[in-house]
């Protein structure tokens, strides 16, 4: 009797391989890219580089941080959104890229709520208004008085149009009844450098990148967006204290991938970051910047992203904010 050849369908073969655990063990089998959508030197870049080494050790592959600046984070975020959903191209998720910028810019090339796969929120951090030491005022009361006395004569730097620094400052201006000219940069690093150099007198920045310059007396902190006064800056009031609680929102730094990222990849990256955050040296380096460790689940981070977008969309609609 003639034997019929054994034919195994591609689907059946795939199922056999997956069942054996080979596929599950395959990721990652090459370096993983972690894209920062801003220039080097800003808080997003700092957090990414602090977490990447320990995260790579947990994954068993190197995690390479790459910077892709421009558009207030939009260019880098869009590249992450358009990447193959295989886990080898991940991105740093910030309030600027998933909430502030999408809320104010109708031409964003991605949908912040549907074009990404949330993985984990690494840390949250306060924001701060700081001025160059040459600025006429050195405290909040004097700061407001100076801006009202000379409307339009001062400018402020931000990480880019539509970024959290831009939107928070515009919200502040609206609520405080002051006018300051916006100078957008390709990331917090360049904006901070020019403010420290005195090229721009004011900046609304994240605490981790601004704090070393404040401590070195190269910048003067005016007010912080934080739940309470910071131990590093006990003399500086929160926005809630000065009657502007809507401005009192912290930034976050998470990790996401493009939509359609397989659950096993999401779980593996989430576990690797959590493992990295157990390292005392990693925790210390993040907490020393004034940030708070989060390390939540993909589902919790997804809810945070949705909530933050809703808040900034309401801010934009209520204050009728538009791009410069």
C-alpha cells in the first residue's frame, strides 16, 4: 500500500512551535531600541538611560537608547507608532507625546489612544518654573509682579510646541493673567541650556533636568507643580499654594510600543522594567532627580494615558489654546 506524504499546515506547525515554548523564549534575540522623542539632556532622556542598562540585563539583550527629537516629541513618537509590532522598537511615553501635544495639535500623525501599546509607567516627576539669576524677580510674588508690569517683554523656553512645558505654561498664563512669549526648542535639553546661558530668561521644565542647575544657583526656582513642597526645594511653593491648582500636574515617563504588540512581549518588557526598578542604585538615581517610582501594570498605564489626555483636552478647550 502506498503511503501518503505527511502534510503539516503552516498554522499547525506554528501552533506546535508556540506550544513547545520556542517562540516565547525567542524574544528578545537581538538588541532592543528604546527611542527618546527629545534631544539628549532632558528628563525623558535621563530616565531612559538610567533604566536601560538594568532593563537590558533583565531581558538578556542590550537596550539601546536613541534620540529622535522634533515637533515637541511628535516625530519620535510617530516613528514608534509606525514601527513593526515585534518588541524591538519601543519608545518613551511622556505627557507631551500622549496627552498635551495631541490635545492641542489636530494634525498629530498618530492617535495617542489607539496607535500604541502601553507597557509600563516608569516614574512621575514634578515640573518647575525657573528663571535665570539675572531675572528681576527671585520669588513667586515678584515673578508675577514683573510679568504684569512688563507684559510681552519676557520669553520662556519649552521642550517644543505642544509639549507639557508649553501647555502648562500657557495654562499658567491664562489663569494668572500674564503674557510671556513662547520659544520652542527641539527638546528640554537645548531649552535648558539656553535658559542657563541667559539666552531665554524663563523655563517651565521637568524637575530632574532643572534641579542640578537650581542647586548650583544657575537657575532660580519660582513655583513647582507637585502634590506638596519638595524636600529639595522647601522654600518654593506649589501652584496649589498660590491659587493655581489646575497647573499642579506632574509629568510621567513610561514605555510603550506600537499597537498590536504581542501580550507575551508586553509582559516580558514590563517584568524586565519592574526587575530593573528593584535595583537600589537605579531607584536612587531616579529618586535623586525628584521623581517618584511608579512601575505599574500595562492596564494601569493605559488608564493613566487616557486620563491625562482627557485632562489636557479639557484644558485646551476651556482656555481655547492654539498652536503658536
